[in-house]
C-alpha cells in the first residue's frame, strides 16, 4: 500500500524564547517491509545543527532556536510504500544489542499487576503466547484519550485501568520482557479507515522471536501491524522513539498544534 503522509507541528510562545533545543525523529527508514519513495522535512524558526543515526538506527536531527523566536514549525510530508508481512519486520540489526531490549526502563518496569498479567498467559508456542498477552493487556486497560500523559509508567496505567496506545505498548513491553522476550517500542503513523485527519502519531510494540525476528503487536487495535502502518523510530520505550522532544530557556508559555493526515 502506498501511503501519503503530512505532519505539521507548531510550537507557539506568548513571549520570546532566548534558546531552545529540539530533537526530532520524523524521517521513516527504508528497508524491510517499507520503502520511502519521497520525504521532505522543513523547519521554520529553528536551525538544524546536526543529523545522525542513534544507537537504535533512528534518523535523528537536532534543531536549535536562538534570537528570541516566538514560533517553531516542523513540517514533514512524503510517500511510503508498505508491504503487509503479518507484523513480521525481520531480524535484529543496528548498534544496540538484542539483550538491551530485555532490560526494563523507568516507564516499563513490571510491578505486581503486570507480573499478574504475564503470569496469566498459558504455555504453548511463543507467537500464540504473545498474541494472548496483547489481548490480555487490551482487556485489562481500556483505551481512553487523555487518561494519561507522557510520564505515566506501565504499572500506573494498569492501576488506572485506562490509557492510550503509548500505555498499551509500555505494558506489553514490560510483560513480554518479564516472560523472557526482547521487546521494543515503535512510533509511527497509521492510516485509519474512518478519517484522514489525525492529531497524534501512533505507537505499537514488537517482540523478538527466534526464527522470525521482530514481530509487531498493536495492542490498542488488537492486531499485528499491516500495510497501513508506517514506522518512524524504535527504542526501549517512548522516550527513545518519541518524534519530537526538547528543552527551552525562559518563562514563556507554550502552545502546541499538531496536524497529521495519512491517506492511501
């Protein structure tokens, strides 16, 4: 499936910002099940200082802002062709060793509730167990927009009983790792069936299985990623793969606007 994507992020401030630094991961990779046919990135109000591939293989840019700017706009657009491989994205590669994805992070530490979810998964072949885990997480934590924020841990989301795709992915990662599977977080885009306009990127999880490699699980939608999914970045959790992050100096109040379209 050939997907056309537009993603515009605007930061507006009520006072001049003397200095800010933004890290962006908004360039999808070619390879495996997706091919980038065209992709552009335009920045207004900031300067690209350096571009590099991080330890997870993510295309990363650092943007600086100086001179009392009051708005920063980051716009990407392009076309990506994706092949449906039933969620299988292939063998592990990159600088980060596979064992790194077996380690918990502050957002994906398995507490008593996540260990309970993991312990409920019966034996059998590994792929079936992971699909059962995905379903168990979805049954336990309802999808509710605005119920959590970027700092909510997996265990806290289980306690609340509701969350979004980021929380579903973190809970799956924590539980899968406690079962002995390397697991990683994926940020990206999803073409929805009922709308073109969106207000946020999507997230899902992958677990590594011997003989198959990385296999994806979109807990929020109860499926493995198909040809509607475009990968942006991967990491141990949201913080490693978040599309935009940064710091700024000054007391200005920030307003964020995000406009995304994903269409065939």
